[in-house]
């Protein structure tokens, strides 16, 4: 099956985009990530969503995973550092999803994030001929509603929303956070440690301004709560012994 979603032409040479099944023998790119912080950044974003119960089985959230479109009858693949699709069709039993073609396999891609890169066709490239620039591909081909770019070394975070077919930079709120409407969450920069690595991270905040905790932070909170309960119990037991009462007899 081939699906074609018509797009309003931006120029006479606007490409023809179709959504076709990826051939079983198609060799997907296997490029290494471009800096060591990309995988932890992506993992931290997903971890916070999972730890707060915001991921459902119908969603597709990935990192360095192939997003596929057929442009002028040629297969084009981009593998963003992080992306989110609200609902996808399940794959057959025993099969592993090796790529994602929007419209054909489920919803359009809702959010894409790219981290620092110095490669050709970088995060803000609008190159409209092969190899297509990332901004052009996400804006004009996939038409992703929200596009996030992050440089963890400056650090610098930018969010673009698709408005009338063109990305527009968004302003931060008073806390310096940027709205990601598809997730009903705010995104911002946070400096600190995760799994022994001190760096600038992207973190989620809910609409009330509460930070979404990582699973490790939730575990630490539970450990501290249990320790406080233990200390209170020991203090109470000591007080009872001072009064000549055996606390074990009260259990």
C-alpha cells in the first residue's frame, strides 16, 4: 500500500512525498552518534516520562531510529536524536520495528529533537536537495509540529512550532521553559548529575511547574522516606524504653 499526503507546494519544484513500505532488503544507515552525550540526553527524556506514567503501549518514542519518507520515488531516512509519535499500529507478533514510516504505520511524528552536530545537513540546514537538511526534512517533508534543537555545551535550547507550513521560534516562559504542546509539558535546561555524569540536561516540567523526576530520583526519594520512617521508629522505641515500656510488646 502507498499513501500520499498532498502538501501545498512552496515552489514549482516542491517534491512529491509518498509513504511506502520499506523494502525488506533495504539497508538502514548505521551511523555512530556524533557526541557522547547524545544517548544519555535522549535516555533521560524518556526515563522521566516513563517514571511518571506518561508512556502508553500505543506510543512510539525513539532515539537514533529511522524515520522514513519516499521523496520523488527515492527512500530518504533521518534518525533524530529523540522523537515522539502519539499512536502507532503494532507490529506483527515476533517482528521487531526497524523503522517508522508516518501515515502508513500510524500517526505523523509529533515531536523531534536534535542535539549538537557539526555534520553536513545539520540541525538548522534548509537544504532542499539530497542530502536534505534536517530542518527542511522535518518542516517540509514530515511536517513535524514541534522541532527542538539543543546544544548542551553552550547551553542553548530552541523550540520551533510549525505555523502555516513554516517553523517559528518560540519564546520561553518566566522560568525559561518552552512549551511542548503535543505532550502538554514544558521543556527546559537543568544542570546537575545523572548516573555519575554532571552536565546540562533537558528536563520536563508539568503545567503546574513541577519537575518530572527521573526513576533514579524517585528511588532516592523512596530511600530517604524509608530512612526517615526508620529513624522515627527507633526514636519512638528509645522513648518508650526510657518510660519502662518494651516496644516489642506493643507490636
